[in-house]
C-alpha cells in the first residue's frame, strides 16, 4: 500500500477512537479493550506510513538516473535531489523567472518534489495544532521525525505541511531571491549540483567543448569536458520568540497572526542571507560570491553618487546569457540618484531618464526590473546597486519546518518560548567570473558597483 492509502486507513482508525472517546465519559472493560486495540492499530499504521514514505523516496531515486555521488561516496539521485524544480522532464512548470518579474515558487511545489503530502494530516486546522502543542497534550497526531528528537523540547513537532506552506508562501511574497533562484529540494544534510566548467572561453570553448571543422576522412579533435560539483550544506535557520501565556490562550485568530508574523520574519532573514550572507555558518550571498564582479567607480567621481557610466559599465560586465533573467537591486537611498539622473540626447538639449515606471508603479532601469531593498548596503557602499541573474544562484531547502514550545525557560513570568527551525543553504553556481571569447574584461552573472566613499 502507498503512504497516502495508509494515512487514510490511520485517519479512519483515529476517527473511531475519537467517536468512542467523545461518546463515553468512562469506558467499561470491553470498550477499554477496543480503544486500546485501536491505539495499537494506529501506532502500527504510523510505523508502516514512515516505512512506506522511505521506500517511495528510495524507489523514486532508482528510475534510470545517472550516477552522482555525495561527499561520502554514496550514490544520490541527481534528478530528485539536484535538479532544479521543473527540470528533467518533470510535469511541474519551470519555476525560474525568465523575464524578471517574480513567479510563485510555492512550498507545495517543494513538498511535491520531496514526496511530502501537502495537507493538515488529521488536524482540523492550525488552531487545533497550535493549541495541542502549547498545552502539551499527549496526542498521537503529533510527530517527531528526527533521530533522537523524541521530546518536545529537544526536537519539536513537525508542522503540518499545509501550515508550513502558509508560513513559507507568506515569506515568499517579500523575498527577492527565492522566487528567482534555482531551488533544490533536499532530503539529506548535503547536496551536490553538477555543472560544466565554462569559465574560460578565450580559446573558443563553451562548457569546455570546442567545435572543429575537419576535412573529409579526418576525425574531429577528441575532448573531455570538465564537470564540477557545487556543494551545499543544509544550515540551521532558527527564530526564537517569547510570548505570554495570555496571548497564546486568549488572542482570537492566533494561527493567522502567528503565520503572518513568522512568514514575514522568515522572508526577511532568508532574503538577507541570500543577498549579503558571508558563508560558513550562513548561506554565501550574492554579494559574497567569488563570481561577483565589482565595477570600479569613474575617475573623479564624487562620494555617494551614481552616474550613468556606473550603470552602463555594470551592464557591460554582465554575461550576455544572463541579460534575459537579470534584475537590478538597489538600496532605497540610491533611488534619488536614479530619479535625478538625466541623460542628454542629441544636440537639442533633450534629456531622458534611464529609469521608467509602469502603470502599476513597478520600476525598471534600462529595460530591466529595479527592486529597492534595505537588505543591501546603503548609498556609497560596495553593492548598494547591482545587476544580477538570480537563476545562477542555488538554494537548497529541506521540506520540513519544525516548531517547538518551551514552557520552563520563563516559568516564573508565565511566558513560553516558541522556536521555529528549518535547514537551508545558498550559494552562486559559479566559482569565478568568465573570461570571454573576445575581449579582456571578465563577465559574470552578478555585477555590483564599487564603494564610492573616500
């Protein structure tokens, strides 16, 4: 039987348990035996569900995939663990943004790629789930999934996927990177994304492959392109919130308010890491990528200014293949420089602005979307404005969101600690900028303006 069919069976057993429990204040001997038998049956089905889920994930990785190995030499399925969503013939749409405007990269899509059902399980709604967790009710519907995480304080309870989807989709609304990046759903601590080495095109090679024009009866030159694995390590991302017991017990619409607050916080901090993270214990952000090209300021340029030559210079360093996916990102303090940037046309004194705005108020700069963000450095700093192809940025996400409640840490003040935990990593695909086939200036998917403060 499939995991879905087993979950349906278990839901039926739990419904019978609830029906008997709700109809009787005290069980007689026969009713207690029946209730205990149903409890054992539900527990056995839970074990079978977990085995079925593991088996289905294992079977999906055996369907003719090319061998790719992890850091320990163990084979992993590159389509399920490494391929971008929508690649490899998947029936899901290609969710990478190819025109610059955000497209929905939903948590449901990630869960489907990881064989996780997006539903509330046997929970009626999010309020019932949170109430059960907060009150520490011993409920068989609560699940702890990680090895050794068998208590609430140690491992927490797995949030129902539908509730996790609400939190993560709210986060997505405010994020710049995740809606445009290449997202890899992973089910282990690490993943490796295979790429052809295409950094040096000076000899005419593309992805390490050079074409030839052999004469009749002549063989072409044999080549062996170099493939590298870009490694990602799932890093712990946590939010810890202190709440009063009164808020948890009395506030109407608790789930909606918690979902909104957590979603906005998750979106802000993930985006900050994907843009400006320094690596190591955090994702390596776009502005820390080894492939980042920093465009020098103009000779004699004043401090804390942006001039037209800065913008055209950055566009000239963007890899041509990245133009169709590129967006501008700037700090809000840069906007006055752009609004007041005139470009003279001809000899008649006419001026135009490189920045335009459509009827909906969306900004564009030289035809590419412009997104102001406080998550990049302010005016005058390196990276206060740049042009980026975020489809060349990798994000690894595990499709598990875990919430824990601790009532002991602030017992004397009658408060509880709520902890949200997930695992994520991010980094650029490219290890360095490209040497073009013609010309001397390097090109790349990420270009930022240099510091202009003396």
